[in-house]
C-alpha cells in the first residue's frame, strides 16, 4: 500500500509530533521518494529561517495594545 504524506504530516514529523508508526513510515518514504524528500527539506529550511526571525513591534502598535488593555478592569 502506498501512503501519501501531506505537508502537515511532514511538519508534525519535523517537530517530533508524529507517532512512532508515522515516523517510521515517513522516514522510509523520504528515502524512496525524492520529491517528498525535497519538500521535507524545503519545510526544514523554512522552519529554520522562521526560527531565526525577530519580531519587533513599533511603538505605535505597543501604544495601541496598552491603550486597549487599559480599558479593562484588572482581573478579567
């Protein structure tokens, strides 16, 4: 039986969220399917790029967030 893996399956594998059976199946498929392997390495590269990004909100954005949250009583 041929199993088709989605990008979601590959992402779960990449982040260690696959079951042991899925992990084994994906690893076997990566060895046998060059197209799937290429897609996996693209996702791995994208993941490493995203992990390296720093997000820095502007002062305007922070001010809007603080103003919005100051309208609510404490404890809510």
